[in-house]
């Protein structure tokens, strides 16, 4: 069963995504801030990470308006986590945002709110490939 780490601080999004993805056969782990997400990524070795870009604090535990992007940079800079695909979860849909997301090392992005859900499932399947 593929393992997904959801790094998200909104309780409603955590509940919704966890329920839906578990229903579709994924094992879920959750971190509600960047530093916890980085630690769980290193210790759990998930197959994929869903990263909220608007977390309240960065990888160092300090307030950071770019917390999700900086956490992704930290993941991609660490040999232990660099190969884990990261799908950014974002409400920002303009082209300049997509460029910032890609330059931080995110492998893909999903617009929030996540409707239709099938779009996220398709992206997860694409990045997990034969691990499913």
C-alpha cells in the first residue's frame, strides 16, 4: 500500500484528504507544520508528499510566509528525501506561482480547493507509477 505524507495545517483539509485517500487505498501520515513534516519524511520514508504551501512556520519552526516552498527545498536538498515526489497544494494559480513552485523542487501542484478530487488522484498515480 503506497504511503503518503500530508503536510497541512488546516484541520478540515487534513480530515477530508486523509479520509478520501485512505478510501482509495493509501496509507496516510500527517504533519501539521513544516519541521514535523521534515522529520516524518526522514523517518517514515513516504512514497509521496502532499505539501501545503501556506504553513504557519518554516522548517526552522519560525514564522515563514514561504514555509511550504522552503520545506520542499529542504527535502530536495537532503539525500534521504530528495527522491520523494512532492505535490504542492496551493490556492495560487497564476503562472509566476507555478514557476516558484517548480523552482523550489516541487514535482507537481494541485490547486485548492481540490475539486474535482480525481485530478489529485491522477497526479498521485502519475508520480507513484509502479509503486502502486
